[in-house]
C-alpha cells in the first residue's frame, strides 16, 4: 500500500503519471483528502521550494514538480469543501500593463499555491482597474505585481495609488528583473528576488 508521504517524492520527481495513479489509489482506499494534500502533495512541494532556494533545483524542474502537484490537486479538490481547505491568505497577482512576460510570475503563482495561499492570477498586461476590481471581489490580503521592463515597472505605482485611493488595505509584493529593494520601498511595496523569496515574504506579510 502506498504511503501518503511517498506522494511527496512523486512531486519532487515531477512524475505526473505517478501522482495521478497513486492519488486515485489513495482515494479508493478512503484516505482523507486533506491528508493527501497536506502530507503528500504539499509536503513534496515544500521540499522542492527548499531545493530551489538552495540552488539544488532549477526552474524547469520546479515547473515539472508544480505541474505534477497540480495534477493531484485537480483530483482531490472536488472531494473537499472550500472551508476545509486551510488558507494562509488571498493574493491577487499579475504582470502589469504593457508587459507580456509571465514565466517568473507563473512560477511564483505555483509556489504560493503550494504553500497554502489562495491565488487569483490576472495574467499579463493587467490594468489598474483589473487589480482594483479583483482586490475588492476576492477581499485580497496582498497584491502581487511583476514587471520585466524598466518601461513597465513604473506602472506599479499607479496600481498602488489606485488601491489607496479606493481605501483598500492591502500589502504589495513586487518582483522582476529591473526592480530593486530600494525602488520597491519607495513604492511602498516589498521586493522578492525569486519565487521562494515571494513565498517567504507573503507568509511574513500575512502572519
């Protein structure tokens, strides 16, 4: 009989087929779906996050692991009520207007979800109004913004100002190649250099 903890290794290996087969076996054996998620899928992804942070895994491997984990989540999630799924908080995230880069953002989304956050991914080329509307709709705790161009990173300031003008009490997490901690601080945001840093920072902001 498969041990739930073994699921974690399938995640680390990025073995999507193994995940699907064994999650189904665990469900047939009447295993608690929350346990499958927390002790299997998420525990594996936590190891991936640590390995990525330490330079022992790289972006392609992390993406494979996240895809494998998500394949298991798709099977398990319909079996549990939303209120049973613990959440660290809600994050609205997007690549800002004028910017079409999303590889880094997608990685951050996957890592945040695997850490236990509810993530509302607005995609690329996201306008101020979309950020504001999503924060209101989902009662978000954090707005995450990504920019890979010096010409688009200044747009983050407009998003923050619009949220403040609307009286929204959210925190701001930003990242992307042209940004720096000093620039982010001027914006009133916290800078994350990579996906692991984004997860650590998000946890600190919602603690």
